C-alpha cells in the first residue's frame, strides 16, 4: 500500500518511447499548474540514485540526457529489472514518499506492474497518459535505436497496454500539442 503523505486528487501516469517527449509534456503541465499544486515524480530517480550508490557513479549525471547516462543505460535496465522482480513496487513506493501536492505526474511509467501498483494504491484517482511521437520525430530529437534498450521491457512493456485514458501526440506540431494539453488541463482542473 502507498505511504501516507496526503492522498492525491489525481495521479497521471505518463508513458512513451525514448525521446517521445514525456518530460517535456509533464514539465509543460507543471509550469501551467504550479509546483505547489503539481509534483513531477520520476520512477527512474530512485533507480538511478540506488544504482549510482551501488556502482560508485555520479547520480546527477545519470539524471540528464547525457552520453554518461547512455553508457550505463543497458546495465541500469538489467539491474532495475532484478530489483523489480524481487519487489515490483519498490520504486513506486520510493517516489511517493512525502509528496503533498494534490496532482502527481509520474513522468516515466514503463511497465504494467507500475500501473497495477498505482491502481491498487490510488484507484479512481489514477489515469494513464501515453505520449506518442513518430520515429521520425524521435530521431530529430536525437533518438537512435539501441539493441538491448529499445527492444527491452523498459521501452516496450506498455506497447500492447492499449487502454490509455489519454493519448498525447507529440510530433512537433506545437498548436496540436497545445490543444491536447489544454484538454488535459481542463480535466486536471476538474479534479482540484
């Protein structure tokens, strides 16, 4: 079960492929709602922190979109999978500790087990959001297919999930993206 720290009014679980714009979308939403109302939670944060500690690495450099992070990505994925097999809710529990804002944006949901944990913990307050960008758009943002990464569960675990509450298309059309964000924001405001 989820730790107490204030029950959220809405938990939006964002998923999507690398370079689809999950962080961009969640940061855009938070900037419109305000950090006092809306928290961005990253499942990869505690994973990277623990991985950095156990492997004597620079945690801050693992957080950015650097070549440093990319050099460790495959091993970090393997390590994270081992942790999840032992305890599927390990990283989910860590990111919600002490969060007091009423709106939570989980920016990097990657597995069905993540969705199941949040559904069990927060029920009707939870919604799923898939951020979709074409391969061409992702390549323009620097994405290159990497075997062992782009075909792993961390990238493909929700490909067949299918029943997302929201789908945000992020192909580079700013006007279309703004319309979609406005619709999602209207829904978020209805929960405040």
